[in-house]
C-alpha cells in the first residue's frame, strides 16, 4: 500500500508534464512561423509554373499587373484580396444597372475571401479556412498553401499542384 502511495506523486507529475507538453504543442509559438504571418502584406507578384517546370509571369484573370492585400491577425483571422487594376470601368456606378457582360468583366478580375488560418510550421504550410468568399462555391473550403519567408517577403505556393505562387511584401515593417 505504501509503495502505491509513493508512486502516486510521480504518476501525477508525469500526467501533468504530458498535459503541459501537449498544450504547448497546440499554442502558437510567438517567435515561430505563426508570429511571422501576423501583419499586412501587399502583393508583389503572381507566378505560374510552365510545362517546362520554370516559373514565369502569371497570365491569368488578374492580369500581369495584379495588386492585392492580405492581412493576418495574431488571433488567427485572415483576409485576402487580389484584383486586376486594369479592369474596365462602367457607367453608371450602380451595379444593378449593368449588363451581365459588364458584371462578368468586373468580377473576373477580382477575388476576395476571409476566414481563419492555421500554420503547420513543421511541414511548411498554412491552411486558410474560408468563412466567406466572393465565389459562394468556395466558402468553407480549406485552402492549403506552402510558405517561405525571405526578409520582408512571404511566398505562398498553391497546394497540392504547386504550380501557382504569390509573393507578398510586409507593409509598414
């Protein structure tokens, strides 16, 4: 009986230590990758990988001069917007009076979404858990992006294909 009582404190210590280690593994490291995401980022470039495997200028719907902004909060929320600055403008400003073709031209050069994000530093990716999106078919989708930091720049590469990458520069650093 005395032996089992003597083991009890050791058992409680072991359980407590395991609980602390598991909790620490779930908490974001304030000096790790999660902390490096926090802030406001402006789009520097979008590149796509060609059939030859080389990276080149993106030729898609945002145009060669795409602009954008991404914001990551310390509390785990994010938002992002990208647009073609050369999208056509239409008169009147009242969107309800535009034709279907005019509305399509406005929307095709723009995307935006918001939600939460989780960083997997060990495997080098971030998950954007979309709560809202310009395209309603993309709401509640988890978008995986591989990340790399270099100085004040963040590069996000689309998973799983890794054929599209976005480079962002920290604003106001």
